[in-house]
C-alpha cells in the first residue's frame, strides 16, 4: 500500500498559507477538499492544545478513517500539519 500525505501551513485566523500533497497514490478528485475538511475539523482541537501545553509537536490530534492529523505549532502559533 502506497502512502500519501498532505502538508499544510496554517496562519493566524485559520487561513491556509501553503498546501502540498506528497506521495505516490493516484489522486482522487475530491482529495483536496477532503484534506481541507479534515484539517479544519482538527483546528479546534489544535487551538485548545496549543495553549495548554508547551510542546511544539502535538503528535496525533485527530483521525479520520486512515488519515491522521499531526501538528507542529510555532511560537507565533503558525501551524504545520
């Protein structure tokens, strides 16, 4: 089974700054929308965790089917997921 990943940088006010898909799986037509939906669903969890922990890597914050959302939070609260 081949792997795929979506890398997104999210700025303040939950605005995506950069998005890239990495992997060898053939793209689905709705993959971009699915990744955005999963990311925005996980942002509420990330916002709560970012203020309650000093860790920058929040590991697995959300899961949808076989997709996992892992997040790095910078000191300026820019999110790398």
